[in-house]
C-alpha cells in the first residue's frame, strides 16, 4: 500500500491523503456526536466547580470582591476568571481527547495498527488526531460560556463581551490547535502504565501556573514566576481570550500572543507528529 501511494503523482497523493484525512475525521466526529453528553459533562464540571466556589460561595460568605486588593474600579474576580476557565477547559479537553485514545489504540485495542495500514503517511493520521481533538476542545470551550455567565451570586456577574470578533475567533481556534498539539505530544511521551500521573505532572501545573485565576500582568511583583509561566501554553490561550473578552483587565501584547500560539502549534505539532511516527512504527 505504501509503495502504491508513493508511486502516485503529487496531485494523486494529495487527493488520497485528503480523502483519508476526511474519512478519519468524519468517523471521529460521528463518535463525538454520539458521546456529546459525556463531552458536555466533562467540559462543564471543572468550570462549574470553580465558578460555584469563587463566584457564588465566597461572595455569599463575605469573602468575595474585586480583583486587585479592592482598588477602586477594579474588575470583579469573576470577570478575570472567565477567560482563564475557558482556556484551561480547552487545554484539558484537548489533551485528554487525543492522549487517552492514542494510548489505548497503541496498547490495548491495537486499532492504531489498522489505521497505519491506510495508504497515507503516518503524519496524516497524527494530523487528523490533532484536528479531531481541537474540534472537541472548541465545543468544550463554548460550553463554558453559559456556565460562567449564569452561575454567580447577586452582584457578581462577570462583565464579559466580545470586543473584537476576528481576534476572538482567531485566538479561540489557535488555542484549540495548540492544546491538541500538546496532547498529541504528551500521548507520544507518556506510557499507558504512567497515565495516572497525568494530573499530577501535567494538568495541575498547567492550571496553577497558567494564569487561569489572574492575568499574566499581575505577576509583575514576582518576576521569576512571570517569566517561568511563559513556558506554559495555557498562559497564551487565556491571555488571547482576555484580549478579546476582557481587555480592561490587562493582557500580553496581542502580537506576542499570536506569535506564541502560532509558533507553539508549529513547534509542538512538529515534535508531536515526528514522535507519533516513531511511536507507531516501533
């Protein structure tokens, strides 16, 4: 099959690769549609828990308030929280959507052996997994909006609206792709016997050091941590969403956000696809 594919002209190889890519992607979309209830449940639980605790319980017991030590005109904490919750939900959903099935296919079900027989290079199969996970992450990110806008105590509604539609769409799509590339890379590095370490070694640091609960600009007083967090892809996802949803809170320069997200997709995606080919052929 590989020889036949290689013998095709360039246009034929492209058409064959595209058909195979779309067939695999449509299969994953159908599976996602049948499991939409599970997807919504996974997407809602984390932001619902955080929003309920920070936006409802704390204000009810007198521990709520504005962001920035009660300074006049400071935005509500719920306003600061919205972009970060969307970003971490996208990250967690994309990572688990590509990483867990990949490990299962490589070990228990052996479905990867069947997919590897498709008349296309292995990187096409890896790329399809990235797009499939990004699609699921996009749905999960959109589900977060009604949660964070509806769950809050009286007077604690977040002040969120889309100030820049093109920037919002672009940063949202880039965030989904970046998270999916990260997930595929982790799936090629982790072993199925060590997947239980995922939350301790990956999800927790991504959340705590991902500027989920505060903007990156708030770290001016902790310089070493401010620059350490630049290694965290969730930081750029959240900052990109802040630039379009809550620009008054403060965020990274837009050019830096877009450059980091696009560069991260190219770098992490390239490493992930290379490792994916090595992992499958080994």
